């Protein structure tokens, strides 16, 4: 089991509502593998879903799922671009926008498509990667200034001039437990050079590429340290973003990950723990091979635990007990199909893994535009009704 976290210094903050402190207590108890009043719930939402949800539920255009459902936590992202600069617009019209970002990559964002397409990377050889210089991880612009940055600005939507990170943290604190976040080397490389080149260079010269992975990992460890310092006690937890797997297995061997990726991840987890911050690691795909490593590092919870990658949170609870917390795993395919009986079974069965604490209820990735607003509304209602402790899960109760 991971470390114990509390709200010392949080409850006296004048900007926090009583309900927010109750959420914070709920989150900490769940991550400490204790049973709070009810199972915490939140998610990550696509912009297309939010618009559909507003329309289907007859809500105003400024309605927000986090506030509407009074969800239990929220994640924020500082500027993580290797080079801090505004986007360079290559072309823009009503259908799409093509920009070059601080990752020195060219992205095409079609407004009718859910995610952007990476067209090219300036860093297209291992030699160029070795020569690539990152801007200072502690540059104040990452935390205190507005501006363009790829992770906040180019995703399922397109946003220019994102607000200063610290202002976002402060604006959310009255209503939610606020987590900071930082990418690690694998997430950086996907954006900086692309997955094909990353895997090719690993295969061609594993040790030489490994040195770059260690270097990039240390940069983002220092960036996480700078973010925590900039927040100056305003964060309630931390997320590390790091996809290292696909549907069937990892992109590369677990031993390679342990040698070159794990050191920076462990350093980030240790850093957060020194600052009394629980950690949730977000990594897509089938990561069964390295879950014991995250237990060893003292991680509080793993997210998103993709069902389509063969992961099942109830089976994982049986296997690992309460040595690791879980955040996610509710099957997005079932959510998208929207059959009420199947959705009910999915929600109630997965809630079994919350027995004894240790679960934050979320989807197994993020809430896509293919999910009906009414379906998501019913999911929240089910979690709120059946997620009250002690849990009574009707015909879906399982022994774990």
C-alpha cells in the first residue's frame, strides 16, 4: 500500500468550500485504501462530448460537467513544451488549422475530427535529438504566463493563448481537489520525434537512445519540481502522463523500461511524496508487465486501465489486493453503445473493486463524443446511488 496522505494545511485555506474539503477527504481516503462516505468519481471529457451533453440535457452553452455533477477531482497542465513559444500558423481556414508548436512538430487539426494529426517533426534523426536543447524546466513562463502550448492547446479542440497555469489552479481550488501534472519521457518523445522514430532508434542503438530517454526524463523530473514549487502548496495531488503500451503489450521490453524510463518516474513519485502529494499515473494500453514496479515505487493509483486492452479492475484487485489503487477501467465501448442494462451492469460490477477503498470511478480513458449525454448522466447517478459505503451492488456483487 502507498503512503498515507492528509489535508494538513488544506482545511484552513479560506478559498475552499466545505464541500471541496469533503471531496478532498474522500479522495485521500480512497487513495489510502479506506472507505470514505462514497466512491469518488470524475473523468476527462472531450469537447465534442460536452457540446452533445449540453444539447441532449438542455443545458446552457457554458455548462460544465465538473461543476454540474460536482465531481471529485480535476487535473491541470502547465506549459510542458520543450521550447516555450507561440504557435507558428502554417495555414488556417474554416475546416482546419496547421501549426508548428514548441515541440518543433507540425500538427494538422481538422475541426471535424476528434484529434490532431502530426504531419512532420523537425527532430528527425537521433543526432538531432542528441543536439536538441530544452528550455529551462523552471522557466516562470511555464507556470505564471499565458500563451500557446501543445498539450493544453491542440487535442480534441484547438485553443490559442491558454491562461496562466497558476491562475487556473487558483480558479479551480474553491470547488475541486486540484492535481498538477507532468509528462515523462515517453509522452515527450511521441510529440518530439514520433513513435515510429522512437521505436526505430531504440532498436538500432538501444543504449544511445536510452541516454536520451534518461536525459528527457530528468528534464521533466525537474519540470515537476519547478511546478510544485510554483504552486507553493496549492496542489492536492499530481498526475504523471506516460503511455508505454498498446492494446496487447508494451511498446518495448519491461527491462528496457526499467532501465531508462523508470528512474525518472520513480524520482517524480518520490518528489511528490516529499510534498505530501498522492500520485496517479496515466498510461494507456496493457501495462500488466510493469504494474508490480508501480507498486514497488509506492504509486497511489494507476489510470486509465483500458478495458479494450484486456484489463479488468476486479481481476486486478483480486491479483494485487490493496497494494495499488485504481482510477478508471469502466468500458468506454459500453458507454458509447449506451444500452441501459449493459451500462448498469458495467458500473455496478466495476464498483466491486471499491470495497475497502482504493478506487476512483472513471472511464477507461476519457469520455468521447460518441457517448450520449443521457448515458453519462445515468452513469453518474448509478455511481452516486450504489457507490455509497457500505456497498450493496445487488445482483452484481462479487467476492474479491
